[in-house]
């Protein structure tokens, strides 16, 4: 399926292709606990993801050994997606609250263990 997504104010827009989204994840690392977002269950491959067209609209918070790029809108502050490492080599996880037509709180949500993963990112069990 093709999905369209945007931040709260609409300045940052992105899209991706994915099987139908029926589940989401919440990570229990310190950053994810504080932002409270429901994320895509898997990383969206870079080939299926179209990031926002103007990087000047995006802020980036480098997290976890400075390899997880957490992107957010500079205007409204909404976390939009995370890319893993240089050029998002593993793809992107998206904030499902930004995706049009999805109610993230109505999805089956599981928690992934980001607290005890000492390396690059929380690995799905």
C-alpha cells in the first residue's frame, strides 16, 4: 500500500510503500518513553521511502551512539521518522501518528526492548 504522512502543521511530508499496517511498536528506551510515539513495526526499506523534500525543515536529534537520526519538524516539533545510520542503510521507522488514515492507538501494539540493547538500535524480538 502507498501511505502519505505529515507532521502536525503539515510542513514536513513524507510517503512510503508498505504492506497494510495493522500493528505498531513502542520502544522502552529513554527517548521513546519520553516522546510516546507508536512506531512502524518494522523498518521501511529506503527504496520504499520518500523522505521530506527539504532538509531545512527538519531537525535531527542524533541518538544512541550518534547513529540513529531522529527527524522532527522544526516548526511544530513533531517527531516524524527515524533513519538508521548514514543514508538510512536499514531503512526508516515512522511515527504512525503522522500517517494519514491510521489510528495508531487502535492497532495491536507491542513493546520492544530498547533499554537493554547496548548497541546501535532496539532489535525486534
